[in-house]
């Protein structure tokens, strides 16, 4: 299946499944293992609102919860995964996620400080022959709509390490974007939730908009 067919497939599902006023929904990935997949409940609604208000995309105002192993996964052009703790994917979930990503889907993973070791272990099950590689600052995801010439913004300091963006490529296409040491999801929340400055809130939303825009156009 060509990339054009993949995109048409996702758009067709979205148009058939949801109202005429929206084109797509974003999925929030629910996983097993005990990690808090439900962290930052206000983050995706705020990001969606920002994207719609700024004409980045036309997205249904609510993100849908979707389980890794569900056939409903294929209804979403992009799914978001976050949390602080453990992730465990069984064989059926591994196969389902891989099929989704191979056939045009896009996974954004945001490490909420504590997810890193578990995510790296489980994504290796999904793509055992591929490596998470750090994306150069020149990658289009940092320049899609808003300019981030030095890569990911640092939203929360925590341990003070520089933020990094990693990707997994399948047949030359970026299928998974992993944002590490940045806390984008916290930044998408209302600033009062984590005492964020408005500047950092806007940086997080703009980077999130880049991710959404990139996932819809590649």
C-alpha cells in the first residue's frame, strides 16, 4: 500500500465515523503494566483546541481512549502515549501496534519522567530490528508550522538534562516520535496545573502542533 493510500484510508475512516464538522480524532493510548497512561487529562484537549484555533488541523475536540491491542487503533492517524511508570505489551498488542505503524499510523510518546526504561524495552518488541535515533535539529518536525531551531523546548527542568527527540523509522518514514526530558504533556495542561509560565505553555503547544501537523502530512 502506498503512502497516499494509507492517508486516504485514515481520512476515510475518520469521515465515516465522526461528525461532518471534523476530519479526525486523536487517540490516547491505554496500556497495561501499571503505568499511569491517563496522566495529564487536560493536555490533549488543550492541544486540540490550540490546533483548531490556529488552523493547524480540524480535530474533534475530545481525544478517544484506545487500547493498544484494539482494532479501533486503526481509526486514528495519530495516537499519544504518556505516563510515569511501567508499560507491558503482550504479543497480540505488539503485533497490532506494529501493523498500525507499518500501515500509516503515527505514535507520539511523551516521557513524563519515569517512562523511559519501560518504553524503550517495549518498543524494542515492536521493532526489534530498528533503533530509536535522535533526530537532528534540521528535521521537518521542528519546523513544520513553528520554528524550533534547537529542537525540543525544555518545559520542566527536573534533572536539568537537555531535551531530546528520538524517532523510529520504517521504510524511511518516521512512525514513532519520542519526546524525552521535555515534559510537553505537562506543558499542554493549563498553566496553573503545574505552575508553568505562559511562555512555556505556548512553547509546548506550538511543539505539539508541529507533531500533529507532521503526523497528518507524512
